[in-house]
C-alpha cells in the first residue's frame, strides 16, 4: 500500500505534518504530543490545510486484495 497526498505543495510544513498524522489515523491528543503543539493549533492547522484543497490517494496493489488472478495481474501492471 502506498499513500500519496496530492496538493501537498500548497500546504505549509506544519500543515503537512498535521495532515499526514491525521490521515494516518492519529488522534488530536497524539498529534499534540508528537508535534508539541496545542490541540487548538492542531485544529487550526488541519482546518487551514483542508481549505487549501489537498487530496489523499491510497494505492493498493490488486494482489493485496486478492481480487486478481495471475493473468489479470499481468494486465493490471501494463
């Protein structure tokens, strides 16, 4: 699995940090401890990042889901 954040170049460094941690499923409390910032700062940074319009894309190989046979997998890679 590969996670890609499209539009990350629009975000500040701190906004990127918060977005990545949020998208990884971290709670606000976990983010405050990791980045050593307040919960209100986390909320502000996340809100600001969302208004700038980023997109999270998760790329999962078909074989990881067990939905492709070998023939299908060869076609998916082309």
